[in-house]
C-alpha cells in the first residue's frame, strides 16, 4: 500500500487530544478518513477482521505521521458482527488512549447480485455486517464511554434514496442504519452524543473496484452523474471530519449526501428493459366486466 500525500481543508491540530475509532479503517474510504484524522492530530484506532491486512495498514499509516505530530495509530482486530469482539474494541481503545471521542462506522461489505439470486445466507451476512455490526458498535461505544462523556458518531451508508437495484441487501441494511441513527440521536441527545451519516455516491478505490467483475463499470458511471465525474476518497473523509468536528455541533440525526447529485438523477448502473408487463387500469372497462359477471350470476340463480 503506497503512502499518499495527505492534506485537509480543516485547520491543523483540529483533533489534537481526540481519540477516534474507525472500523474498516485500513482500506478505501476508511483509510482516507484515518489519513485525514491523523493529519489533524487525532489518535486513531483502526479495526478490521482481517488481522494481517490490518497490521500492514497500521504500519503504512504510521509512516505518514509527521515526527512532531501528537497523532497516533493503533490497530485492533475486530469482527463487528461478534458482540464480544466489539466490546473488546471499546475497552482496548480506552485502555490504550483513555477515552473515545469519535466513532466512524465504516466497516461493512456486500456483493453485487439481483435480489432473486441472493440466498438467505448471503442476505443475513450483509445485514448482520452492515446493520447489526453498526448497531453493536454504537451500543458498545455508548455503554463503554459516551453515555457519561458524550461524543460524535458518523456512519457510512450508501446512495439508497431511489432504491439500489442489484444491491437490495445492503440498501435495506443501510436504510436501517439511517433510521437507527435518527432513533439513537434522540435517545442519546441528553448524553451529549451526536449521530450522523455520510452517504457517498460512486467513489473509485482499488478495494471498491475489486468487488465488481466489470472493470469498466466506474468509467461508465462517471458521465451519468450530474457532476460529470466520480467522487474522490478525500471528499468523503472531509464530510466525515466536518460531522465529527465542533463545526457540526448543532447537527444530529441527519445524513450528508456526497454524491455529485446522483441521488437526484436516476440509476446509472441498472437498466430497465422495454416491456408491457404493467397493464393499464381502466375504470370503465373494469366496471363493465363487473356488471357482466353480476348479470351472469343473477341469471344462473334464476
């Protein structure tokens, strides 16, 4: 994993003395979020179930931290679907850094498939990872620290506002996260806990591209977005950092769409073939049919 140059629109030192957990923080969007948090002076714990890849990411990210920076990076193996591992993630973070100011629920996973071909096992795996895993992380960070000390949580969801054909399992799970965030933002408001979501549009990364069999898919999507391009990882991390920061101190239970307008513009990745399978409802014809059937029934009784 080659190191990339990191900068930020936010002021240097914005997150000094802050501690953040980023699930799925070793690759893709999660990695970009971690890079920006470290650049801003944050102490960051990255979590993933793939321990080998996690340690490689930790070492690479550590090399990007300037020598005089207060930022620190630590990795903790965690499968967010397993309750005890999530509890350990929280307790280990507190043991290492003394607190948890921020939680970014970026960990998740899905696979492309028409709904008719999704088996129950695959459906449950996606829902358990994305929805249940996010819930477990929220619940445990609240119980372990934020109930008494407050904090900010940001969940990464998807562009689901017009449905997500070909990804019905993850769309259903992430829609659940959006509503969960609204519920928790009200339940935990008196504890000083803010909970928001970031919904990326189509953003290219090597890890995202690896999930799709067609390598040209991303090139095909770009021209269909109102912005006429794909999103960049840094544009997602900037939105996350904004929601974590004091600049968003009056925002909770909401979702920021970072999608170049694609949520307003239809489906670029799903074509509906021409068909005549939706018969037109005609009140007059149906009423005439009903009268004829009624007359037949009346005659048969006579």
